[in-house]
């Protein structure tokens, strides 16, 4: 038996669990919030573990794919961050929104780039999202690709229309980051090279 959710929650128990939690809520044993929290916990664990059989049960039951945890992470964001390519595909095919942001404004694409999950990043780049969609710090997917030296992906983003010259709150652009130049955020747009940061 593989690791993850299956160790403690076999697939054949998911549908009855979803139904029993709903019945408990109808009988007043659990509040709607408690029901949602319990189900969301199982849902997020399945996304992290890449347990597609369990996720299929949630999808078939009509579970809201945009349910987010306290940090704003959806199942899609968690699957992308944890390198679960098949799970990312399953969730996208089921209608998960690749443009959804967590509480810091990061999308599944930004998480995949950060973690070096380039195959997943390429899947997410096909979604109908703005390739220049910034997080709350003003950082775009191209900036992440440049910052984390995913230069092949940066080239692909540029070919698909990503703007390499847009700047974040600190004054960094993808073009500058790719060259190892980082803005300090000081007046005058001063920057320093990556060698100065070591």
C-alpha cells in the first residue's frame, strides 16, 4: 500500500464518509462549518498526496474545487506545489480554476515554478490565465522563472506573451532577475548583482 491518504482512508470509504458527514449536519450533530472543515481536510490531504481515486470521489460528489485552506491554498495549488502532475491534470479537467490565488496572491503556476515542477508549470501555462498575473508583491510567473533560474521556462513564457519588463514592488523585472541583478527597492532604482548577495 502506498503512502499518503490511503494509509488511513481507503477510497471505498470516501463516498459514505461524505454522505455521513452531510447527514450528521442535517441532524444537527455537526455545524455546516464543521462539515466543511472535515471534508476539506480529507480533500487537501488527497491533493497533497496525489491520491486521485479519493479526489475522483470528491469531484463525483460535487465538492467545490475552489475550497481553500486558511492560507488560501486550493487543491490545485497544493497538487502543483507538491509535484502531483496527474492530480493537476485531473483537477484542471474537472474545472479547477488555475487563476485562483492564495492569500499572498500566488497561483498554482507560481508554486510550480518555485518548486521546479516544470512539467506542471507547462500544464498550467495552457490555462486561460494572464501570464502576467502578479502576486501581492507584484511578482509574475516570468519573474519567478528568472529568479529561480528556470530559464527554459522563462523563454517559453516570453514566447507566449509574458512581459519581461514589468517590475515588481521592489523594482525588479524578469529581464533583470535573469541577469542576476536585483533591485534593492531604494530610491533611484539602484540594484546589485547576485554575487553581492552571497
